[in-house]
C-alpha cells in the first residue's frame, strides 16, 4: 500500500539523539500511513547500522557522501524518491511534544489551506537553555497563522526585514505538498534552504501556515566558532535574498552585544530559578553566543568597498575571515541547524 506521507530526516553522527525522535513518532496519534526516509551522511559513530537494526516500520536508509551534502540538495534527493503525496521534514535532534504533533503539523496542507506548514520550536527549560526558554518560547504568538502570496511589485516595495519575516519557515519540522516542492525545489544552498523556499512559494501564489499547536523541543549547545560561522553565512545570504543588513557598523555591533548581554544577565539573576553556579554558567554561555551572533552578522555583511578605506585594517582582516568562512562552507555545509 502506498504511504500517504513521507517523513524525511537528514542525519549524521546521531547516536544518542535520533532515538528520541523515533520514539516520539511511535506514539503519534496520526490516522495516515507514512514511510520514514533517513538520509545518512557518512556517520562515524554507527548511526547507519543502528538505524538499519531499528524496529521502526516502513523505513528506508539512504547513504549520502559527505562531499555531496547540502541542506537543500540532500533534502531534494529524499523528495525525489519519496512515495507519499505530502512530505514531512525533521532534523534529527528535535523532540515532538505530544501525541497529536503530526496531526497538527500536517493539517494546513491536508486541508488545502497552505502549500506548506511549519511547527513551533521550543526550548526545554529543564534540560536545555533556561534563558532562551524564558525569553523566546512565546515567539510564535506574534506571527500570523497564515502568510498569503506576495506579488512581485509588493515584494519590491517591502523592507528587507519585512521580506525576511514573511519568509519565516523552518525545516526542523515542516510539511509540504510534494508536487509543489518538486516544481519549485529547495535551492542548492549550504544553509537557509527553508526560508529561500518560502520566498519562492509566496512569489508563486502559494500560502504558508504556521501550525501553532505543533510544538517541538529543539536546542543544541553551540561553540563560539560554529555560531560565528553560521551567523556570517546567514547575514551573507539574507542580504542577497532579502536585502537585510542586521548590523550596520562596528559601533552598532558592540552596542547590540552590550545591551543584550546586560539584559540577559539581569533576566537570569532576577527571574530564572537556578543555583548561583548555574546562573553564572548560563550568563557566560549567552555572553559567548551573543558576541558570536553579532560579530558574525557584522562580518557577513562586509563588502569589498568597506575594506578599501585608509587605516581600516580591522575590516580588511574581518573581510578575509568572511571569505575564508564562505569557502569552507561551500566545500562542506553547516552540519546542523
């Protein structure tokens, strides 16, 4: 019997992570048949063998060479072999919340209200970052349930930030009509294929839904270097696709870091119920991440013209760093969101 849905999950070195997602899928109250396609990129920890031995039904395991992985191209390989009329994408490290998660995530596409839908990421305050959870777990309430198509003329008149917000989409947990995806395709990019695909959808007269009751936990510890590279790439691509410049100059960068570090420090000290050692740990973590965030955005927005001014040796050095980061990522995509 042909499955109605195909769940596509890119994985790499997922031992100790992927089983949480598999177990969450086992308990879903979902009245439709589905297959699961694992796209395994050259794992060295036994992930592929582990998945082959797993008792989960209707699974397929596809090996992807590390040199061929990118977030857009690899997902499209899964779409091309999928048997379902609707495809669902998960990243390996999410944990769906509740047994109706799949029902809520797929409802807008099943009902024909949208060509694509995405879920609501949450941070588990008990097992992940409590500051992130306190500040951002209600982010979805300010977003519309449905984003309508945008005409090319309206797109041109919109600000960069409005364009970017309209194209909010998240392949950590998403659901898309397969035929529409085969027509428009994820772009072959090392990062951000979901938001760029959202742009294609809206400009092709399609709607995008935010499934506000489809919540999932997603968070992973990030190093300074990893997050700096990720934000550098995010700024570089967002500027090209949406015309967004997040950080205009060095003074703005330093001010943004200072204000946000101060804000999160006060939030942690006054409102997060943790032992003082844990508070200090999370304050240090957010100082590191916020510095990487805004420095990465500043570096990602630098252009040739900003390196030619006299005495601007800092920008010249940072621009060389940007070029190095982009070359590195073009050879091998950022592995995880």
